[in-house]
C-alpha cells in the first residue's frame, strides 16, 4: 500500500466533504423554507408545477399524518403506473429490440424496487427493458423516489426544530426536483457523455469482430440514467454489470465522480441539519460519528482485499502488489479501478445506500463482503436521501433514553422531552429492520424454493441469501450476484421486504417528528443531557454498534465469519 494507493482514497473523501458543506447550506434553506436568491431563478419553473398541484408558492402546511398520506398515495400511484408500463412494454414506443413485456412477478418486483429507491434488479437492463421503459419507468422513478426520501428528511428536521407542522409534501418534492436533482443530474450527464458514456436513441451497434464475427453492442440513453442513479442514491444500472460496465463507468475519473455524486446529498444533509435546528456543533458530532464508522468499514474492506485470498497464499501464490501485478484479491474487479477505488466504492455504495457497484461484491473476500453487508444492516452510516440520516436519529433517541436512565436524568433531545410514544415508535422502527431481514432469510435457507437459487453452497450461500434480503430492507439494491433471484419467491419476497423497509420506517419517523413538533421546548438546565458533545457522540456510535451486533452477529457468524475461518483453515467453501 503506497502513497498513490492512499491518495486514491483520501482525495475523493476530502473533496466530498469540501463540496458537501456549501450544498448543506443550500439544503438547510430548502428544509427551513427560508427565502433566498435562488427563488428568483427557480420560481418561474416551479410556479406552473405548483399551480398544477393546486398550491401557492408557500403551500398549505401539513401535519405528519397528512404528509404521510400524501407521500404514500403518490408513491402508490407511481408504482401502479410503472407496473403497467413494464407489463405493456412490448406495445409501447422506443423499443428497437422488440422486447416483450415483463412477467407479472418481475414487473411487480421492479416497480416496487424503483419506487422505494432500492433499485434491486433481477434482470439485465440492456436485454430486458426498452428505451422507453429505461426512461419513462426507471429514470423517472430515480428522480421521484430520491425526492420522496429527501422530502421525508426535511419534514423530520422541521419536527425536531420546534415547528408545529412538518411542511407540505408536494411543495417539498417539486422544489427538490427543480432545485437539486434536475440541474445537478443534467450537469452530471454532460460530464459522463464527455467521458464516453453513451446517450442515444439509436439501435444497438453491430460491429465486425477481429475474427470475422458480428457482435451486437447495446447502447441507449445511458448517461442520463447513470447520473441520477448516483445523485439520487438509486443504484440501478442500465447494464447488468452496473458501474463495472465500461459504458457506465469508463475511466477512473468517472469512478471518482460517481462516488462523489452518491455521497453528496447524504453528507450535506448532516450539515444542513445543524443549521435547521440552530446547532452546528450538533451537526459536527453527528458527522464525526458517522465518519468514524465509515472509515472503520473502509479500512476493513481495503485491508481484506489487499491481503488477498488465504487459500491462494497457502499454496504459495504471490499476491503482493508490484510493478508487474496489482496484488491482493483482484477477482471480480476492474483493472482500471484497482483495489483502492473498488474498496472506496464498495464502502460508499452501501454506506450511502446507493447499490451501484464498480466490482462484483460476490467476489470480495469473506471479510470484505462483510463490510457492505454490515453497513446495510446498520443502515445509518450517512445513508441515502434522508432515510439513513433519520435512522441515525432513531439511535440517538434510544441513546438519550438509555443514558438518561443510567444517570437519572430526564431524557431530552434538542430541548424536547423523550417520552413513551417516542420510545415505542423508535423501538418499532429499529425492530422492523432485522425482522424483515432474518425471517425471510431463514425461510429461504431451509425451503427448496429458496435453496434452489444458491450458486455456492454452505457459508457463502447463506451470505448470498442474507445479502439479498438485507439489500431489500435497507433499500440499497446491490447484490451478491451468485444468487439467482429472478424466481417467484425472491421477486415477491424481496418486493414485500422493500415495501416494508421503506414505508414502515418513514411512517414511524414522521410520527416521531409529529410527536416532538407538538411538544414545547424545555429550557436547558443543570440536568440537561447534552447531545452535541464528543462523549455523547461516542455513546451514540456505541449504541448503534451494540444493537447491531446483538441483532445480527449470530447470522453473520454463520456466513462471512465462518467462511473466513474456513478459508484460513484451508477449506474452500
């Protein structure tokens, strides 16, 4: 591991933080609904859209219940619309390959997946979806599902900041789309086109190969999809290989930019939160708590992949990096990225719940594969467009409650008392996540319809099943691709898990925001437990890791940990 290796990781991280700070200021104005000079720029675009929704520029304020109802109803409508498009794909335009409609189970899974911002794919996009479906169904939902999650985060922030109402869902979504996602995605798409990513409606290219055989090369509206898939922490690829495909991610520069795009809003949200509640010190504590976990996971996957495969080391194969070889575990990785950028992408795509991949996660070492799995299980290391941040705050409420009990102080967070309703809701939201992962994983590990999809037996096979349902529950969408998930059981099972993982969590969090918004602020006193200190930040991280370990360690021990021990012992599982 030399200086160039370290710089490939350090420079993107430093740039991400530097860019996220001013973006956080912009997000704070949107969340707090404060007038800015941006109103004069975006106002003319927003006003016709607001008029279509029957809204004024301010919008009618909603309670958490009406906000939740608006969110659920619009998402349901979009899911039904996309399902119809996918099933009827064969008779719709922009279908140069004459592809037929998707089977009902696969169409259901896909519509749910992209509506919930999961973007789990049980298909290869270039051979399954028409240009119309890629744009009208997939790319469209990448914008709206990301806006939904970010709008929920804004509502949650307002509830914690002392406001009695949480805003207007339709106004939030329109402003997020017009002011954030559309302009940034457009710039990102132009950059990707410059780097060689296709953006065309022309049919597939037919090229004469060196041995005289004709090869069909799929193209299409790729750059526009790839840009918003990262900016919106969506992750679904135009091609089956996702961002490991050279048409989606052709150069090391695009690899870095795609990482920056998917981390931009999640990191900026933390800085925005400090401004919304009027406590920048609190934002710094949250940022460093998340950053410590992120760096810990990054170090683990980097070390595991650089160390290589213990089985190969036992038979005397040289896995040390040198001028003649990359070294380490390069199986499933692109040589144009190497281990450094691959490890950064692996950590980022599951920390930010994006799901995009620039290497095959199924080919990671056992401990390397543990990193994306663990990040999705915790689902709060920065997280995606809002929901990960909100999950982190759930653990904050739990940490305040537990700490208050230990020291005999009344639990408070952001000058609001934590009482039974908040603890019940937080407990429900925290318990839903492991429940919808472990139950279907256990069923799949014992029933023939689940076992039949496993490509690798024993420990790794269990990891493949566990990864699939964890990815669905965390609304991530990445996969251990060795699992053949395009079956009725996995399409329906993961589809239901994605729905529960997305909306039950959002509803519980909005209910907490509504409950706290209705409470009066409690002035600070000698008995106030401050949450903006390094000590409490440490407690916060400790609670997250302890709860995560108590919940998931037994099944992780049977999967990645057992596989690593078997590899060290010289047994190929």
